[in-house]
């Protein structure tokens, strides 16, 4: 069987403070809540054509063997392609929402090399905001 991966469907981030993470991804990154299953400890947010699933550590469907409980950095990083990519405006917006900002650099991604900005969510997970490919 031959198949081709089209795009990332979703990323699951285990988190110690579900409400704080929902607020951050919603307000700082503009990801609206799509589906809530609070009884399971799960909130799914829309990120373009993909989803970011926030999973409460210790919730009903949490798998403790999938990462260090409560330690943050439950993945290496999540990369979100954003438009427009205005580094100064992004930095200002993210700082207003309490994001800890990281390096800005030209990095390789799905569309080739282009600008990107690193930041950290409230639980220390690295998020990359990726701009358009270099011309």
C-alpha cells in the first residue's frame, strides 16, 4: 500500500493547568475552542486546518507513559504557519499575552526556508510561528 501524508491532523499536548493553556492558545495564538470534553480532561482547539488537543494530566484519557507528568515540554515543539508574518507585531502581541519569547531565525519547514519565531507556552512547551517561504 502506498499513501501520502497531506498535513498534520492534530497535536496533543499534555498539560498541568488545562484552563490556563486554553486561555493562552485562544488569546495569544487565536485558536478557538472547537470541542470540549471536560469529563475526559480534553479541549480541542482549531489551528487552521489542524487541531491542537490539550489533555489534562491525570484526566480520564491521559496516558502517563507518554511524557513526564507535569514537567512541561511534553513534545519538542509545535510549528504553526501564520499569515501575515510581522515579527515586531507578533512579539508585541505575544508579550501582551505573557508569552516567553525565543529566537527569531530563518528556518526550514514544509514550504521551504522562511522566517520563524520561537515562543514558549505557559507550561514551557516550545511553539514555532512560521512565516511564508523565502522568495
